[in-house]
């Protein structure tokens, strides 16, 4: 029995974690997603919203979809370069929703045209047409 | 009458009927390794609690008569076979397999468990196994049983199995057994007995 116990003890020692010469693998760190990406769902609809506001308010030509996309991409790169962040994904999602809704609703809202500036020249008298004798 | 220490004793019954208590009472003072998969306090009472292989070997070196083996958390399913291997190679220690249907599939028996079931008595290794689901037990184990004790069982599948395998005469009374009463089937035949 003594020899059997000795064998079992040696095997148990070999099985124990302390006997493992291999170093423990470092814990794998999961890269956190780039927070700057959270601006993308905000910037794109915001560009659409701003374009809608300008078009409606100032009666300028509506931006094409490709133009809006190009503007949005440029703004995203700018945000990435300056490392602009929205830490909370939920906040980013709500802002994106607000911007998208605004871009949809704004063109449907009738904005009164701005009042024409006053003309400094006196109004011309309109002569009545000559009456035939 | 106490069971033969090197026999195969099975205990069945619903949860809380007293299977574990009956098995521990039958083990009495015989040297035994208790496979505590559920970490029950009553199995650790007056026992050397071992959670690692080194602790188990150390308890055996000290000749502890009752060893509570809780290596399942560290070793997982391999803890069952490891302790069986130790019991087989050492001899002289009975094994208590609590909730054995959780540790062995009906059709697959690990190597050392198989050896203990078939030839453990030659090494002084008795088996005390409890199960809530007799129909889910290993057929090797039930076929090798020398004594079966069942408390109340109401499941249809389990009741039918117990009637066919162990209690052909009294098995119909299984769902109506009173608390503390059990059917026993061994070399002397079937009988109803008040255990507690």
C-alpha cells in the first residue's frame, strides 16, 4: 500500500497546477471598440438635417445624396483626427435618432420666407393711361 | 442486517426521501470515499474534506476512515474517474456515489468505475450509489447490484423500471410508500421495511 500511495502522490504532484512549468497565458484583452465610431450614426443624419434646414430656410438647392455622404465622411474623418468622442453609446444613438427625424421632418415644415428688405427709392407714380378724346 | 461491505448497494427515491442518510447509515464506520458532487454538509461531517488530488492522497496517507471528495469543482467530470482510480489502485475503501445518474451515463461507464463495479469486491471496495432517476442509471451498475433499496418513487418510467428490475412483487406500492419506509430487494427477496 505504501508504494501505491507513493505513486499516487507523485502523480498528484504532477497534476497540480504549481507543477506546470509553462507560464500562464496572459489574459486576452478585448479591444474596446473605437468610441469615435459612435459619431458615425450621429454625423450622417446630422448632415442631412443641416442640409434640410438650409434648403428650407434659405431656399438654396437641395444637396444630392452623394454630396451629403461625402460631407458626412469628411466630418467623420475630422472627428477621428481630433479624437472626438461620445462615451455613451446610448447618447450617440439618441442623437442619431433626433438628427434623422429632423432631416425627415424639416423639409415638410413650411418656413415663412424672410421679409424682403425695404426699397430706399420712392415708389414710381403710375400714370393712368390717356383717355381718348 | 447490514449489507456486505464489498457489495453493490443502490438507493432510490425522490428528492428528500432519505437515500443519502440510508446509504451513510449502511456505510457506518467502514472506510469510504464519499463523492460529494453537491457539496452537502452531512457528507463532510466527521470526514476529511478533499478538493484536490494532493489533499485526497494526504487524507489516505493519514488513513482517514471517511473522506469527502469534492474535486468536481476543480477537475470537473474527471474528478469522478480520478477518485475511482485511486480507490481501485489502493483497495480497501468503499465508494459512495451520490447522485450517480449525474456522474455516469446509462450506456457509458468510465474505466475505473467499470472495474470497481465488476471486480471491486475482490479488492474490498463496496459501492453505495444513490439516484433519483433509476431509469437513467448505468445498466452495468444495476445489473451488478446485490441490494436495492427504494423509497417513494412516483415517476412512471422510473417506477416501471424498478418494478421490472428489482421489485416485481411489491413494486406497485412504490408511489404509496410512507415517509421513512422503503422496499428492499436482496438475496433474501423483497420486503417492506421502516428505515427511519
